[in-house]
């Protein structure tokens, strides 16, 4: 048990709470402590009955049964792996920026869920994080099932295809990829690579709540030079953490 506790405490802070909630909320529904129908995003109940907790619980809840157990465990694995890598790597020392990314993704996914009646938000939330990691580390070689190896930029689409084979649906994965692409485009691609206006900025209250720290070691991939220069400029102007050199991840 002490080894499990040490492992859990070694998970980066924000990922640790997200991972714990993604286990606790489904377990509460599985044990019948709360009716699972109260934990999903039901548009009518949220919009007309003021069930304001539903967008939050739906981001952590997943029905656990023999038919969905493997997909749930795979989702937990992806959450742990790629949220940890992103938080301790490309966002190292900048917890406010990482939390802002999660909040932006969550808001976009909730809006999409209300529009298309998507009631479970855990998979698209995890896929959005995985997509951002894959773009910031697009040339890193990762391994997947049966020893297949390819560049990280293809990983979200490989997982989308794999889940289609398992479940016959790709809506959750596709929404997650699109939201992740929206964040990456607005935060990095458009203002940095294309020289456009910056539309996204972390609110100052998040910096007061989760102040940036300097001296951390970035890992799991190296951002493109233009991104590192822009991050350094932001750090000089607004107290943000500068991008580190980092190291490349050889395999998943």
C-alpha cells in the first residue's frame, strides 16, 4: 500500500486530482450511492431544471460494466500517461496554464455535448489532452498495440480507429480531437506560426491560485523553436515560465 501511495503522490498535481476523480465518481455510481443518471450531462435537466453539477460530474463519470470495462481502463491509462507527460513536460512549472487548457477544453466539450446530446465527457476530455500532447511532440516515435510504431502526431487518429473497432462509434474521440486541435490552433499555431492575434490567455486569478515556478525541467518532447521563443517572451512580459530544452521520449 505504501508503494501505491508513493506512486499516486508522484503523479503531477492536477493530473492526480483528475485521475482520482475519474475513479471515484464512476465508483460512486457503480456502488449505487448515487443514481448514475444524475451524473451524466442531460441537456434538458441542465438547461431547464438547473442541475448545474452535471457538466462537472459528466467529465469524470463513466459507466462500468463488462461491456465497457476495457474502454474505461484504457481511458484511465491514457489520462494518466498523457496528462502526466503534458503537465510535467511541456507545461512544467506552469500549473495555471495547464489548468486553463483543461478548463478551455472542458467548456468546449460541454457546449458540444449540449448540442449533440453527448452525455459522457471523460473520453473527449482525455482525447483533447492527448491531441495537444501529440502536436507539441509530433515527431516523437510512440509504440502502440502489437508493436506498431509511428510519429506521435498520428496517435489520436490511431486511437480513434482502434476505439471504432471496439465500440463502433467515434463521436467521443472525434469531439476530443477537434477540441484539442482548436486549443492548439488558437494557442500556438495561429499566434506563433502564422503571426496572428492571440485569442487565448490564462486569467490572472489562476496565476494567483497556482503561481508559476522557475527552474523546472521540461521533458517529453521539445516545442518548435518559434514556440519556445514566444513562451520566453511571455515569461519576460507576464511572469510565465520559459520553455525548457527538454528531452525526447523514445517510446510510449
